[in-house]
């Protein structure tokens, strides 16, 4: 039930995002300078800021998609490529009302100008359907140290976020889209924000979460604790536990490969995804992901060299298979946590907290399974199996006490599926929500 629900939610959210998007301005780079979202390349813009000179004024137009009851789109000018000490212009949408305000960033603290519309005139705002828009003129010349002169070349920034009671909240990304170099506002330059499509990054993360938090978890559990179940029944000539385990791990391999190629085709090089100095540990995300992919591919390849069950070397294969599987699972979960915290993922930190809860839940279930396994082994060694002759065939019938352990395992499995399913769904909802990671405005 979890997978169909997750897929339905994913399709619905991505469809809504596509509907909310708007077409790019064809005059960008021709008669206007533009700062556009990466999605504009496919015709589905999520934000767009355009400007062109008209006499002693610069005519600006801000357009953004509406997500929820409030949102702002802020355009910043800076003398360096770091946020802080920046002059900003912001288009605000809150509960159907749209307005413009000027501001200034002191380090990471945003303040509204004493006169929010100083040097701004001709303001026209609108909200229609899934977009809101601000059009206005700004004087080019300025001697106010908090309202930068547009004759100068500046680094350009874009920030998006929510609004509470008219106050701009922390923007989505800890490192918002910016120009790589200073920009001449009189030239018709076009800057694209975020080289990686955010929807693609979210899809990549969603697939990995499904693969490792659901399919890998279930596949490992079945292989470790359910070999004694359905011992006399097979599917396509193989024991049921093995077919379930294999199906889960094939899904892990397939989803991991799909997710890997999705992100490889979207990303434009490793350096485009590096984090700030205080988050350098997250830079290992792509490397860890490649290691996980390699381990995931190695395990099924190893099965082609598996010895027969009675071969004395079989134990070495079993330990190698187990070691590679567990290592890939642990690394995959760590990689997911790092990925959720990447700027380009645009996911709230609470998603990582849910994964921490998943880790705790997974460990707790493993401990309980081990306790049940040891208790059952103790009963077997204590001679609680009853031997009966059935149809002249000597078969081992488990005692009522052993059947109790079997029922307990299935109860644990159902509980585990419910808990892990809920946690996985929670992470996926966080991924799909358009409220990225926090940072100072």
C-alpha cells in the first residue's frame, strides 16, 4: 500500500508544480537582462526577474509561482559573491495581496529600508492563477549606501521564502542562486539560477529513499529472519523467502541505477554541488553515492559465483554477501541524510530527523528479531520439537511453542512495514514540499 500511495502523491505534486510554472520571456537576452530559474530551459519557469533601462530608470519585472498562502521573490545586489551587505528589492505575495519593498542585508540579517519604496516608482502588482507579479521603476543613480547605484556592476542574487505577518522569513536555500561574475545591468545578460533542476534532485532523492528505506530494509529482514518460514513451499522452484528477498534487492538495484542516471544527466559537474565551508562533510554525498552504487552492483554479481549449500566454502560467500549488503545499506542511509541537507535538495532539516528516527526504529526491530531468534534457538536446543510420523514419511512438525515464534515474527514484520512505511512516507512528503533548507535572508 505504501508504494502506490507514494507514487500517487509524487505524480500529483510534480503535476501541480508543472501546472504552476509559467513560460519564459522570449525577450531575455535580446532587449532585457534576466535572472531566471533553471526550469525555464524546459519552458516551466518558477521565478523570473527581468530588467531594462528606460531613461534614468531601470524597469524591473518580478514573476514567481505561488506556493501556499505566502511567498516572496527577492533580488539582491552585492559587491562580492557572498550574501551580506546587499541591497535588495522584493516582490511579496501574502494572502492574495502583492507589494514591493526595498531592503538591506547586514551580514545575514535582513532589514526593511526606512522608506521601503525609496527610489522606486510606478509600482504595479498582480496575482493571477498560480503566479504573482511586481512591475516597477527604480532610479539608476543613487548615493544612498543601502540603495546601490545601478551604474556599477554587481553580483546578483535571488532568494525565495515565506512571509509571516508581513515579515520575510528565512529563505529556502542556505546558498541561493547567484551570478558567477559581476553583471552589467545595462547589458542584456541572462543568468540561470541553479544548474541542477530542483525537481530532478527531488525525484533522485525520492527514488533513493524508496529503494533503501523500504525495499532494502524488507529484503534484509526477510533474508536474516524468515528462512525457516514457508520451508516446504516454493515459487518458480525457489523458496518463498528467497524469492521475496531477491525481488526486494532487484528493486533496490533497479531504483538505485535509475536514480543515479537521473542525477548524472541533470548535474553539471561535481563542483556545481559543493557546499559552503561549514558544511563540507556534505560534499562527500556524490562520492558515497557512487560507492553505494558499486556495492549494490557487486552483490548480485557475487551470486553467480555462489557455492552449493553443502560446499565448505559457502560460509565465506555468505559472510561476503552479508558484509557487502549491510555496508551498502549503512552507507546508503548516511548518503540519504547528507543528500537531504544539500542546498540544491531544497528540503527542510526535519526530513533528516525523520531518517534518524528510521535508523533507531530499524535497529530496535533488529534487536527484537535477534531476541526472538535466540529464544527460539533455545527452545530447539531444549528439545521442544515434537517428532511425528505422517503418511509414513518422517517429517518434522513444529510444536505449538515454535509456531508461537513464527506468529511473533510475522507480527514483527507487519509492525516493521507499518513503521518504516510511515517514516518513509514522511521523508518523501518533506522532499516533495517546496520549502527548502533554511538560511539567513
